C-alpha cells in the first residue's frame, strides 16, 4: 500500500512539473531568443565561409576580388559549371558588377586550372553559402516581426536585433524588465565587468548597446554617457512592454534625442591621467590575489596583496 501511494504521489508531481514547464514556455519570447542566437551563430559561420571561398577561388582566378558573399558564390558556381558567358556572369554579379572584367581575366588568368572533381566540391561549398544567406534572411524577417510584437517600445528605440539580443542575454522578458538601467547598459560586457572586479582593469561602459549608431559614431569621451542615456530610456520602454503593454516609445525617443543632443553640445572636460581603472593604486605594482587578516573584532577581512 505504501509503495502504491508513493507511485501515485510521484505521478502527480511529474504531471504538475510537466504542466508548469509547458506553461512557462508558452510565450513566444523563448522562440525569439533561439532565433536571435541562431542568427548570430549562422552569421559568424557565414562570414568564415565567405573568407574561405574567397581564398579558394583565388587559386583559380586570383585577379578577381568580390566583396559580396552571395555574388561571389553565384559566380563561383557558374564558373564551376562552365557558364562563362556574359549573361550568366552579369546575373551572378548583380547591379554594379563588371562582367567584362571577369571575362577578360578568365581568358588570361595566372591561376591554376580547375579539375572536374575540384569544381564539384567548390560548387557544393558555394551552394552552402547561398543556403546560409537564405537562412539569415528568413531569421532576420522573423526576428523583426517577433521583436515588434513582444518588444515594440524597445525595438522602436533601438532596432529589432538589439532588442532581441538584450532579451537573449537576460533570459526572459520578466527578468529584463526588472533590471536597472545600469545592468541593461552592461549586458554583453560580462567578461570585461568581471575582469574589472577581479583585477581592477578599466570598467566597461557598454555592451550590446555599442552596436547603436549613436554610440558607435560618438566621440570616445561621450560614448559611455550616450549608452547610459539609451539604457535609461530602454529600462522604461521594457517596463511598458512587459507590464502595461502601452506604446510610449515615440515620447521616449524624443526625450532621448534631446538628451543625446545635450551630451554632444556639452564641452568635454579632460580626465585625470590615472582615471578609469587605476583607482588610486600604483599601476606598476602587480596584483597577487587576496589574503585574509583578522581585525580587532576578530572578524575575517579580505585585503588585496601586491608585489612591488
């Protein structure tokens, strides 16, 4: 009887746990987080594959340099299949391409001749790049649509990719909406923050927010201030996205632009020589970790130990 009661309790607990997990993952925000992570990882692989294909085709046609991955992949596929007519090459290069230059270099190239077996392998690799490009387009389209549904205010202030990346770093919309502005400002800069805490290096001023055009293009001395202004408004926008569901981004954007304008117009004051990471310590003294000491109240206290 005791064993049967235990089994019934176990089944009820498992059923309750499964129901809780199912309910927790009903929100589309988790699909958005997976999509943005897939986009970042695929984009990294896409760029590496493009660099590899550029070097590979340089063996056969080193005179041609193409900066567009899709155009390069299409051109390589055409060359591997023996399509060297002007129409095929022009279609592969797209607008702004110079098919006549490619055709003239094909006939007078100093590269090695491509064997049939090599051509099949190179064409297959180029096809994978085109496939990744299509996947990236689909992912970007979904991320934009989902971010505008889940994070309309935040997406309006920044853009859909940055809003989705902030959500992915936080782990959930609820957690992100309850974060203070300072934490939002440093999302994506965790390694630099822990390095600052442990070794006393310069503290980070921004993480993912560095991708914003206003931060990237600003003068070095005011990048952190602009990132802070963005983080403050994003913090308010996130609370509207999660709690009230009201669209208030237009007013926030106006106030944000005014704040950025004031920051840019304010004269830049020079900083002290050792500001931003020295914190009163001699830079030439080497950090040897922490050691403990008991004070007069017999309580353990951690201190920094340096080596001259």
